C-alpha cells in the first residue's frame, strides 16, 4: 500500500470531509492516496443498495447507501435524489466538519504546465481561508494570492474583503459541457499546455455562474444549508442540473449575506466523457427551463430580515413555487423538497443531535 508522500501537506485534516457520490468501486482513490488519505471520506452510494462497493484499503471512510438514507431521514428521505449524483448532498447533511470537498469518481490528479501534480485539496483550502472581493472587480484577479494586491482605483473601504463560502475548481481534459455542445464538439479537450489558466477570481455580486459539483469545496458552516442539489434523476423530469441548481441558490444567498464565491484554480483531470445522447435525454427540459430560471434568480431580492442561510433558503423556496411553478408543476415539488431539506438539515445539525450518538454509515478502513 502506497503511503502519503512526506512532502504532501494535509491542511485542515481534522476540519474537512471529502464527499464522493458513486455507483462503482473506488479504484480512482489510489491516485489520490497521497492527498486524500489523511482525511475522512463520506461515500454516498447511488443506485442499488445491495451492490457491494469496494474501497481501497487504508482510507478512513464511511459508506452510505439508499437504505441508510431512508434509515437516517425517514419520511424526509424524499428530498434526496436517486440515480443522480445529486445524492452527494446527503454527505453534506451528515458531515460534522466545517469544510467539505466533493469530487466525482471519474476525476484524477491533474498536472500543471511544468508537470507537477496539483494538490487540488490544498488549493481549495487556500481559497476558502482567504477573503473574497465580490463588490469591486480586481483586474489582477484574486488580490489575496501571494504576490498580488489590489490595483490602483480599488476603494480601500472594500479591500478587507468578505469570508469565502465556496471554492469552485475547474477541469483539464474533458470539459463540463451540456449535451448539445458535446455533440458539436465531441473531440474538444483542454490540456495544461493549451488552456491552463493560473488564476483565481471572485465572482462578482449579482452575477450567477454554472457551478459544477465534480471539483468543489465549501465552508459548511457558512453556506451548507444552501448546498442542496435538488430533486433530480429517477422519478424526476430532469437530471444533470443538480449542481447548477445548488450554485444558483447558493450564489443568491451569498450575495445577500455578503459572502464570497471563488472560481478558477485548482484543476483536476476529468477522465470520462459521458454519453451526449443520454445526457440530452436528462437535460432537455433543463435547457428549455433555464431560459426562465436564470431571469428568476437574477431578479430575486431576499428580505433584509433573512439573516441566516436557512431563512434565506426557505424564502427562496416560496419564490420558486410562486414564480416557477407556472413554467412547470415540477417546481412545486422542488420547492417542497427545499423545505424538507432544511428540516432535515436542522434535525441532524441541531444542538440536541450534536450531543446525541453520531449518524454513522458502514465503516471502511
């Protein structure tokens, strides 16, 4: 068994959980061993709960399947998607750590243009531990990176920044395209020598972004209740919009609560292009609906008395039902699921639950 290299650091190893949704054996963890082995992993098994998922030896992790979701949440389990990577948000729910890093099982360690392996987790931690500047765009990108600062013309009153709630990483090799773009650009790839951009930037206030869940970290205490990946997959009319939905909701709430979202570094290597025809079947309603969804989120104004993420999210759920249900009745169901999610979050993260026996999955180590 390969041991972690002595030069690999494990920042926040006691304060961060790694959440991975999967339907297959987790052989991909072998390449991540030097970076992930010091951390606790939460594996959320999608699909058939009777299937045995194999995890390489030496990792400290817990495995949850659909039976565990039903056991832990009871009737509230209806808010957790089935047969969609949105099931990962169950891992966010049961974690007790301050920070979360989530990654897909077809993503591997990338290399920068010099050939050095990228410690994606360490870069995410760096992003989360440094402030964001969402109220005035710095043309040298992230002014809090070493060797960079605010340029001439940036107001000094804004240079303290705000806490960073979300760190959104990017991908080399297979781009994160929707099905129509996949179909017209089937061979397009992003290589480190081609389009590797050594930059991190804060997404400005009032600007939405397409959040991808395959390389993502966030401060669970600051924004966790908003990181609900919606009702997708089996039994629902839409898939592959789970991370988008969470990103739109979370960004609106971050803007309201004066929190920051960073995007750019770190890169991971995305190894597998999913089938564009199957993707189109899952996405086609989302592609149509997003022409109404985006203007909705762009116009949302949350009340000033919404001062917590939960309050903001419940207000957002009301607006979703009011404004988007005319687009499709699905949004009534989604709005109800958003409320159930907050109820589940508060149930599992209440002081009483914190003091009670922990919610455990199957130990794998």
